[in-house]
């Protein structure tokens, strides 16, 4: 570090929060952008001339999948790296900073379509803000400092998350289906649920056979992960079963509404033992669930797994005949819960200013440069016209991350698996067909 510069540090909020739309909003999308404001603090012992001061924002996703069941050099692997978003902002160019403490403010625009910060077993999404100071001296070294920042997204509206509005109910989707000559079903499932809450939904079962009886219904949650590389159409499928004991309903009544519930929070972490099994090229384990995600290398889906055990009664010989269990997967979006964050006090390095009257920070102009990859949409950082922002919001709404909520009921933009669930254009009434038992393996 240059002898004249004593300390350099970045100060900005530790996380950027994206909240879901309000119930009366026209568009069901995340905010199209968030402004991150911070400052770069420099502490100098004497006036220092600098060539350039710039702040960079960079987000990247890294894939490092390896077959966990093969312990050899010949194990299947997938490695990939991709830049999600990067931008550059010039704070000072060919200027002199005075003695003492100098704060340079900056503002970074973070679009709403970027993925949230995510940590999985074989993939992560990280964001970094860095500052680079280039002195004028010929042999002086550049000064660089960087800090990580978390981008968090939730479908819960901000007013609800902060407890300002009570009585809010998540919109529900109707899902129905049947097994010919056996049973029909209809469920009303919330579109999303916060991580750590209980999933509550209702359903109605109707018999299509006079001698059909339902002995038991079991409800739990299955997490489906698909790791894939952009260069290949084949991915690696993982299934994670919630470690909580399935909710069991014995001899449920038919042709009437049944209230179902399953907790997402881990009840007993001490008994959790994660073990991986290979079932027809699908890795299955019982572990803690994560929230839903749609990213370049990983798609995370969640399903409410319902097992319905039925049997046919025979009044002539008093013998019952059991039928194969009905396995259903109701799609649901699990979103992150964002707690209220308190602002931390300023903990940047302090220095008693000894600046003289004649020492002034020269005027400078801030310049910003966006360096997105080819798949991102270019946007103007200096929009002042509200009409232009409204038009851009409509054009961008198809590319934002909340589209994944609709994609959960249809086809995902990054999905590599064939869709098993059909939906109409509005996504309010879905047809839920049976799933094979090799799709949702039962762990004993």
C-alpha cells in the first residue's frame, strides 16, 4: 500500500433484499432493480494524487459436481463457471484527495432478474463488490479491497414481512386428477410457502368404485435438484427427502374437505443422518431442505408428496384386496424468509482530520459501465422518466426470477427434465397425474 494511504475500506449494507409483489399489484414480479448505495473510505497522511478510483460489482455461479458414490479419479464430474452480472463505476479520475478521511459515495444498480445468493452441495452463487485504487506514481502498486454481499429474494411482500399487515393469505392453486375406476382427487395448495413454516392445504377425495376404502394418507415434501452444464442436455438428478416424519392420516373420510399439514422446520436435528443412495441414476438422501431456485447450473423444485393407500372390500368372501398405492407430487415454491435487518453503526477506520483550508477534493464525474454477459438484458442506469421505466418494466417482466414461480407449474427456462405436470394458461387449475414410485423413492 502507498505510504501516503493509511487505510482503505468499503462500507455498504451486507445484503440487498427483493420482496414479492403486493396483493393488488398489476404484475407478479420482483422489483426490476434495487439501488445499492455505499461509500469508499480512504485515510491518508498527506495529500495524495491518484490516477483512478473505481468500484466493481460482480456476480458469478460455479458448478463443481462430482459423483459422491464413486471414490476414484474416474468419477463423473461436471465443472463450469459463469458470470451472472458485472459492472464498473469510476469514482475519481486524475485527482488529488486531501489529508485525513475521505468518503467517496457510489451507487450500484442490481437488476431483479439475477439469481439470489445460494449455497448448495455442488454449486454456489456469490456476489462481490471490490474497489481498485491506481496511484499516479510510476512504481506504486495498485490497492484493491473487496467484500461479499448477499442478494436475498422472497415472495412475501415487504409489508407482510415487516409485520405491518395482518391476515394475509397466500393465493392458492387448484390441482385435480384421478385414477380410473379407483379414486379422484382435488387439492387447493398455496403457490408458495416460507422456509421454516408449515405447509397447510386442503383436499377432497372421491371414490370411483363402490367397494373402495382409503386406509391411510401420508404427506411429506420432496426436493428435486437438477445439476446441469449449459453445454449438455443431460443433468444429474438428486432427490432430498425432508427428515421430518410424514404426516399420517388414518381412514380419512371421502367426499369431504380434509385439512393437511406438514412442518418444514426440522423437529429433531440430532437424529438426522444424511446418507446417499443411488436409485436408477438418481441420488436420493434424507437431509435438510433448501429454498427453490432457478439458476444457470442448478434448478431446485419442491413437491408435496402424497401417498394414498387404498383397498377394495369384498362382501361375498369377506376378503379385502389391496391396490397399488397412489403417489402424487403437488408442486410448490419454497421461498426464503427475510428477517428485519437493523442498520449497523459505522465501523470504518477513523482518523482525526488535519486537512488545511486550502486542501479541497476536486470535482469529479462518476461514470458507470455495465459488462453483462450475452444472456442478460442491457438497461440504462440513468433513467429519470417514469414512463420509460414503466415500459421497461413490462419488457423485462418476462425475464425476472419470479417467472420461476410460473415455471414451477409449467416448463422452466433452464429445465432439462420433461415436464410431468400440465397446466392451463392461467396456471390456476392444474391436472396432477400419478407419479411412479421410482420418481419419488421412499426412504425407510
